[in-house]
């Protein structure tokens, strides 16, 4: 055993004597993740050499480590050999048991269960049939849409599946899958339905996946199946949101938590009853109206969702609060099926606090937001956030599926299977950006150059661990570690660079991004190195974590704050984004976020230093923000980190950096520097201090990225959406500063008010609200008068109309009271809706009591 004296978790230490104890060792059975008296069962123990002897036996590593929340994934327990006679039972969250087995090679396997949540799920393994569970590990449950297609069975031509039974959609449907995914010669294909029962937004509101029936039984596991759908019997056709499951034929119908391959969730048009196939439009219309009535009874979630960014540039820059909607991604060719005219959409990352609702924002090729008031391609908010919302488990927080019930299948009812999209858009109107406020950005990069939230910049080259920003609003802490830079020849330079960043908000998981000693970028979750090899998006406690292909890491906390970290020239480049609510609630090296640079250099004791401070004075300011051991978020799992950062002072006072690098005209590097850096002072500084053009190039790029980010996040004035006048139309759908909207009346009407309105710097529209009134003209029949009056009334409201109504060469002022209401006529084959207009005029020697009806369906 290697006795180095410590296994560190925050401030907890092992004594040297304890680790070098020569007596009996503790066991990791039932103890994984714990710090024991004589050894450790924590992930850091391996690099420190202080693990209990049976650490690898009981603290499980698995492959694959992730799968769909629908379950049925067979995963291998890698580091433990089991007796062939062992009866394996796998238990998730201490309550959900699934079958396990021991293969002929002695390795154990578990089957993942059906879950109603995403994220890391603890599991345990028993070898005695469930009496004891000494082995433990974690399983990553993933949103079903984020699982690769290779892990699902594929609905060939999925659109046909979801429109089957509507006009011109019939014939065979085909399902394909990877036969090797199931160890079986014959399989069954089952249909499952999803429902949420109980009272909305109450404790008895429950989610359920339910086995409905078996579509095909005992068919060869060839990887393909085709069939001609027939309407489901009994009441199964009332289930219109569902999924297909393929299982080995040896298992019982509907048996839970067994090896499975699932399809994507979809609208079950293909199995709906004869009433749907006979008249899909009427069936869907009735469903749409029923949905609309139910929505009327539910709370208004629109008031608590975040407003959309005004521009595409803002939407893509505000990475702490918005993330790409993969259904409309500009990086993937802008295939925006449900949002025609859009090139990119984003979703609000966090669900709304009370109702767990979600926001969606879509933009056109000019970067302007598309609104449903103007186009069916506009963005639509969601009663159920597509990605779900912690703590999950109950509606409407179920990842993916609550969204399907409340926002997707209703879109099929109203917009895709019938022509009633106005019902849907009424309940899911786009949010404009009138109240949107972009976040403030602070960055650090290179030989660390700091750009504060309020726009001040300075260079601090201390060596140690420092508070970059902390906030009393949400207990947000972002800490940075700097290490000495080395010249290309290996000798030490008198400058430093960011080598690690650690962060936490409230009681969230702790995230650390660092360069390892072999210069690889590592991400640690609660002191354990994690992999993004299977999933690029992780749902964690208090935050979401995303990694791009080139290892740009973004942490998105529940407050809306975001932290982006990128490897850059051997250093880390860091950006922190904070929403407006953090104003006057920050301190640290990134300063006090309040729009005032004069207090940017504020010390812990609240005293301030002049913004014109010298580099030596700034060095003192930075040293003041050194992290204390008791508050450190970093992991110390190597001798180097222990000796240089844990045992030592957090600020190395003996390290004196170069403050003013000398530029020697005779130095051949200087000419190359001028060519590379041009006028960028930070690039020039870093080339001179590190003698590396690569470092200078990375610094220049990071500086450009920061300037572009700040530019994209500049506030934009919005005057809000403008409607067209009744009996008229408008030209223009942009509502930002300088935008012009013009108005035109229909034939026979004249415009009063402003013909055009311009969005002003005050956030108000110029001019007056336009109206279209009946103009003078030739004789009009009473029918024509009525048609024009109908346009003046609104649904289910009594409205007062004062119009100049032409009649031959005479014009009379009529005071007209009109009301408008619906009447439904039901036959055996269809429903018809009639609009009834009733008008009374005073005086009106030629306009008497009018009662007309028009079929407006």
C-alpha cells in the first residue's frame, strides 16, 4: 500500500498513521463512496493509492453506463467476477428490482428498469437472491430521444406511421431493428400506451406506461417486420400516444424490466379505430376542441416562463438559459419540419418553477424571432417541458412524455390531422422579447487576462486557487486554479495560466474541469472523472452539463447562470454568464456586477482599489481572493496537487510574475508576434511571456470570442407585437428598434390612425393605433352590410360598433349592437359549426332587426 497520507474530500483528511495501519483492512461491501477508518472506498482512492483491498470488487464499473429511461438495456459489470451459480438481483434506487444473470465467462449482467426520470441512478447488486446488496454503482438514465438510433427499433418513414388512416396514407408499415441487440431467435412486438391520471397539479397526478396488446408474436428475429395495420379492438384505440417494444418471445406479455428494444414515442394513428379512419378531420376536430376545453380549466403557465431572446445571436449566446432545440438546428441544416420559415430554435433550459413549463423560441434567416401571431412556423411554449424537470417522477415533469401529452399530440389533433390550428396557437402563443434581458458575461483566458461583468479588464498572474465569482443570491461559487507556465524548452516562465475550474450552486453537484498531468482535459462530477463517450448531455443535481465534440464544456445551473470552459493553447478559457437578478450580488476576481466599474476591484473586506491600479497592486487584489481550504471545491487526488495546492498556501506569495515583458526589436519572435497579433495587446503579452505563438494565437481567439459574445448580448429594444386592424392587414413582422410596420385596409374600408408605425428607442410605437372603417361607395345589399359587420364582432363578446354605413347616395350614422355566438349541428357522420350574428340598430329606418346565419366551417 502506498502511504501518502491523505484522501481528500473538501477538508476531510486521513492521518498518515491511519492509512499505514498494518492491521485488518476495512471492506467496501455496502460502503462504496465512503471514507473508512483504514482505507477509502471513494473514487479518488485509486490515484492516491489508498483504496480498500476489495474496492474494485464491490464498487462497480459498468459498460455501457447509460441507456434510455424506458429500460430494458443489458449492461455488463466489468470489474467483478461472480460464481456461475450466483442468483443476481439488481436493485435501482433501493426499490426497483430487475433480473440479472451471470454469463458463462463469469461476468455479471443487469437489465435497466423503466424509469420516470433522467440522471445518474444508484443501483445495487445481490448474489443471494435479494437478501443482501453489497455491490453498488450508478446507471445513467437518458431522455429517450437522446438515445442513439442504433439502440432503438426504427419506424421506417415515421411520418407515414403518424398519419396512417388520414387521406392518401395507407399500405404497409415497416419496423427495423438490430437483431444482435436481443439474444433470441424469435421475438414479440408489443404496443404500449402512455397516460397521466388523477387531478392535474395535485399529489394524485400519476404517470403510467401501460402494456396494451401484442402486435406480433413468435416472429423470427431478422431485424425487420412489415404489416398492414388494422384498427385496435376494444378500448385500445383510445390510446393515441404510445411506443412499440420488442422482447424475446420467451418472456410473458407486458412483463416489466426485461431485455427490450423500444421504438420512438409517436402518435398511434395507425392503430386508431374506425371512427378515425372514416373521418379523420371530424375525429381530430372533436379531440382538438376537447383539448381546448380542458386547457381552459388548467392554470395559466404562460405568465411564469422566461421571455425569448430578441435575436438569434442573443439566443445562441445566452447558453446559461437556452440550448439548441434539436428539431430545428442551424448546425444540422435547419430542417425545421414543425416550424416552416425558421432556421433555428432554442428551448429554455430550466422548466418554470411552479408548473414545470417550457419555453421555445424560433428565428428566421434574418435572425428575427418568428411569432405564432404572424406565422404557423412561430415558436410555441410547452405546458410540459420536453426535457422534464427535477425532481421528475410525477406529471408534468416526466422527461419527454408529459410534453407529448400536453403539447405534441394536441398539435396533431388541431394542426396536422385537422384544420383547427387556431385553437392550438391560441393556447400556445409565442412569447415576444419585450421583457427579455440578456445576461452579463465575464471571461478569463491566456496568461490570465480577466474581463469583468462590467467590462473592465486586467491581468493577474498569481499562482494558486482563487475565487473567480461568488454570489450570496444562490450560493454560486466558481473557483479557478492557476499553474506556472513552461517555455517550449521546459523551463518555467514567470507567468501562470488557468489549469482547473470548479463550481457549485446551492447544494448542486460539484463540477470540476481540469487539465490532467498528461495534459488531457478531464471533467469531474463530485470528485469522480466522468466520460462523455456515450452521452453529451447529463442531467445532474441542480444543473445540466453539456460537452461538444471538441470538448467545450457548459454547466447550466438552475438559477440560469452558465459557465463555459474550453481548452485553449494548454490553458483553460472560461466564461461566466449571469442573469440580471445577480446585479449587486457578486464578488471575486470578476468584480461586482452592477454596471459600475469604479468598484470592480473590491476586496473581501469591501474596501475598493482604484481602477487605475498598477499591475503590482492588482497582484495584491488577486491574492486577496485566494480560496481557503475549508471552502475549496477542488479535488486533490495526486501527490502533485496535494503538495502544491492542498498543503501549501492557496496563494503562492513566493511566486513573482513578470509585470512588464520586454519587447526586444532584435528578437526574431517579435516580428512573428506582430504578424500574428496585430494590435491585440493580450496576444502580444502572452507571446512575449511564454515565447509561444500557439499561446498567443489561442489568446487572440479567446479575446475575439469574448468581444463577439459581449456584442451578441447587447440589449435590444423591442416595442412588442403589433396586430393588424380589423378589416385590414399589415406589412412587416419585425418589432425591434427601427422596425416599420405599415397598414392597409381591405377593399371598401378606409384607414384612420397611422398608416405606418416605427419602433422607437423608448420601446413604444410611434403614431396612433390604425383602424379600418367602412368607406363611402355604391349601394350595398343588407347581406354585404352584414358580412362587414361580422368582421367587427369577436367570439362570445358583446361589442359596440359605430359605423358610417353607405346606402346609395345617402350615409346614415347607425348605432349598432352586435353579438356573435357558435351553434353546433351534429349528424351521424360529422359535426358542423355555424356562426350566428344578431344585430340591432338605432335609429335605422332601413336596417331592422337582422338575424342571419352563415356556415363558416
